C-alpha cells in the first residue's frame, strides 16, 4: 500500500509475453540473490541446473499457461516480482 501512496503511477501487472517474462524473471533472480546474500545461506538459484529449470518454468510457462509471473512497477523500475505455478483444481 505504501508504494501507491508515494508513487501514484505504480502498477501491478501480469507478464503476458515471453520477453516480459524473461525480463521479470531476470529481475526476480537479482532481487532474490541480494536478499539471500545477506543471510549467509545457500541460494538454490546459484546452481546452474536449478536456475535453468526455474527460468524455463517462468518464461515458457507464462507463455503456455503453466506459470504466472507478475511485477510491481514504480518509477519506471520493477520494485517486486511474483512467480506462481498453475496447478489443477
């Protein structure tokens, strides 16, 4: 809520193209790497196999309906990302 109070043009949107998803996923990786670096714990996406798996899920999955990737944009930058895997009900 605070971001909308400070930056009224902030918006939350779903990535619909593979290019958007690729950009959002790269941002998600950067955000998570920074978050985990300060905790001194192993970060699973530092492993090439895990990184490739999740990137394919995010980018290709958004295109075919297997995943949903959202971004919160504010001031021309991605402030937050959200990746979800779609499952059957």
